[in-house]
C-alpha cells in the first residue's frame, strides 16, 4: 500500500511520514482510521523485520532439524527439532508481501533443504531453509538474511548479522 500526494499536478509517492514528538522527528509506520467501529489501516509504510537470532535444536536418537521459514502471510517460523515449525513472530510490519524480497547469503555449512532459486526471492511465496543431522554430532549452518523492497537494486529494509543454526543428534 502506498501513499501519494499531488504536488503541482504531479502525483508523487511519499516515502515516509514523520511526526514531531517532544522535538524529535519519528517515522510513522501505520495510520489507522475508525470505520463503523472497526479500526482499518489507512496507510502502512513498507516495513520488514527479522525475529530470528538463530536456533539450536537437540534430539536424542532421531534426526534433528533446524532452520527458518518466511511465510507468505507475513509470519516467521523456526523449525523444531522434529521438523515441524513454530511461529516466532511477524516479519512483515507494514505493506504487502508483493513489495518484499528476501535474500539468504550462506556464510558456512550447507542446508539440507533450501528454497529453490538464488539471490532475492519474492515473499509472495513461502520461503524455507532447513538443515538436519541424521547421525551423532552437530550440524552447523551460518547465514545472513536481508529483506529488500525490490527484486534488484532498491532499498534494504532489514538485515541480520551472521545467524547460527545448530542441529544436534545425540
């Protein structure tokens, strides 16, 4: 969702709305209006934020899983040790998934199951990176993740430092 203003007969996109609170300018991420007793978003700035800070799973006597999933509904999940997922929050804080691309940059290790494609991936499709350990020991994968507002070029919305994922079969 975008906001435009007409300046001299030309419509221009508003990249940010700011308000001055006690002498400090702060960016507004969402404006809501009450329609028939229901609050509805009238403006949402495009905003994406990773919740994950890594994951460490252990499983005794069975395959252990670890990883990250970015759901197309704006929810972020981590893999449980049994291969299921658990929600860790909302990654899309404003805008729509059609406006956001995610990029995974592998630092070390290997994923056992990785989302198809390279570079920036549209978030209109659920994206997933998962590693597993099938014998005694630990599998480590390190990666950086970035959210962008364009398939190429564009603006970086959020990025992680190097995140470590550990799957331990004990």
